[in-house]
C-alpha cells in the first residue's frame, strides 16, 4: 500500500509539473545550476569586489571602512609624510607587460597553429585522428610539470644552449631563462593547442573544392589564403585567439617559474598581495582590474561575432 501511495504521489507531482508554464518549468530545472553558479562563481566575485573598497589590516585581512586607496595605489603613490599623490607607473607596467606578453603569445600561437591546423585538416581521416591525438597529448601532463620542463630546456646548461653552441651560432650560453622571452615561450608552449583545435574545427568543415576551383581560376596561394581559407576559418581563428589570450593574461606559473619572480605579470602581483604583502584590498582591486580586461576582450569578441553574423544574414 505504501508503494502504491508513493507512486500516486509521484504521478500527481509529475502531472502538476507538466501543467506549469514552460518558462517556469525551465526555471525550476535550471535552479540547481543557478545555485551552483551563484555560490561558487558570483559570490566570490562579489566578495572580491567588496574587499577592493576596504582598508587593509595591519597583519592581513581587511578593516571594514570604505576606501578607494586600493584603486588609487594602482596608478599613484602616496607620500608617507604629507599624503600627497605622485604618479607611479610600476603597477601599470606590470599590467602592460601582461597584455603585451599575452598578445605576443596569441600571435605566436596563430602563426604556428594555423599552418598546423591546415596540415591536419588536409590529411586523410585516419591520419587526422592520430594528429589531433598528438596535439592533445600535452593536456595529459600537469601544467606545472610542462612549465618546469621548459626551465630545463632554457637554462644555461640546457639542450637549447648546447645545440646553439654546437652549431656555432653562439660561443657561450645565452641567458634565456628568467627573461620575458622565456615567459612568452612558456605561454606559447602551454596554450598552443587552444589555437590549433578551434582552427582545425573550422577548416575541417571547409569544402576544399573551393580551393581547387580558385587554383583553376589562376589564383595563387596568397589569394587562396586571403580570399577563401582565412574568411571561412575566421570563427575558429577568433575563438582560438581568445582561448589563448585569456589564460595567457592570467597565467601564474610561466612568469613565476620562467621569469624567476623578476618579471611579474598581473596574476603574480595579485598572489603577492594576498601572500607576502598582506594587502588584500589592493590584491582584490588588481583582480577586479584583470577581470575587467578579460570582460572587455569578451565584449569585443561578442560584438565582432554579432557584426559578422549580421553581414552573413
């Protein structure tokens, strides 16, 4: 009897749920996802935003007093005697270095990733799967291990310097490690698959008979690339650029290990403020500035995508 009563109650609940408007049913079904996003996504961001407008505590933490000093500190330095402000470009340089290195990583990944994706897309289907598998193999290894391996390659006694000296390019080891070059190379190595895979997904859908027709009409390789391959693969290129730019901008391991802590990016600055400096409001303000840069990049991407879709329609 109890099982029959439970079955009847369940059937009644299903009937009531089916009778609800579609919008309300969708809201009920999505409410667990909204709760998770709110608890683990929006709530921490709101907490960081609130902390960025507070006063730092003496030994860490915050004092619950409203202040804009955390944002002012990013551009100005306050004199400890009279409290006057003087422009200080140190933190601005760190932000600029982050944007420049992330941009260079995007350019490098695009220059390597597009030919790689095109090569894979023009292979037979069986070989294609093997090559895509090889591209994804680095994801099987922890990013810390891969970044540390770059340190072993770039060090003064590493294999790269040994090869350069053996072939006579240089007579002594080059100081490659703990430089901006090492950081950029580490970013390129870490996020190159993020460029290859979206471009490959776009190129795979191209009808390559269009390329053959272009050659029949006496188009050279540059014209084929400019008029056919790049326009048709543009969604993959744009997606790959943002998939590389965003994690490169907020990368922590590459500048920390390959830069030796001497060439900071904005993520290292944030970690320092919450760690050794114990200036939580300034760390929160730097995090909000980083988030703003990412949101601006996403808005530009969304705007360009919508404009491109309108042109297609």
